[in-house]
């Protein structure tokens, strides 16, 4: 959802928050995240939105390049969280 990296990052994080809540945990319990970008030049925009969600003590994260080009998809985020 969204056309900018910030919009898509925000939507990914909203989705993750909803999934974590349904599982009985929260964003504060994320231990690590893998952020995959279609274009490495989008890192700054993704990081701008990321810091809105995690202004202090963000979870560990690593980056990767999306393995396939899917029209319109700029980002995918996979997380590991404590329950």
C-alpha cells in the first residue's frame, strides 16, 4: 500500500503491529528485523519512517535486496519477536 518508501514502510509496520497484537505481544518485543528493499537508494526514506516507530532502543536489523522485482513493491520486513 502506498507509492513511496515511507508509505510502504509505515504500512508494513502497521501490519506487523497488528499481527504481534493478535499474537499477544507488541512492537517492543521485536528482537530483530530483516528489511528487504527493492532499491538500496530507498534506505534513507525507509530509515526515516523506521525511526518514527523506534525512536530509542530499536531492534537489531539487517538489510537485504528483494530477490524478485514485483511491480510497485518497494519493501518487505520480516521480524522475530518474543511472545
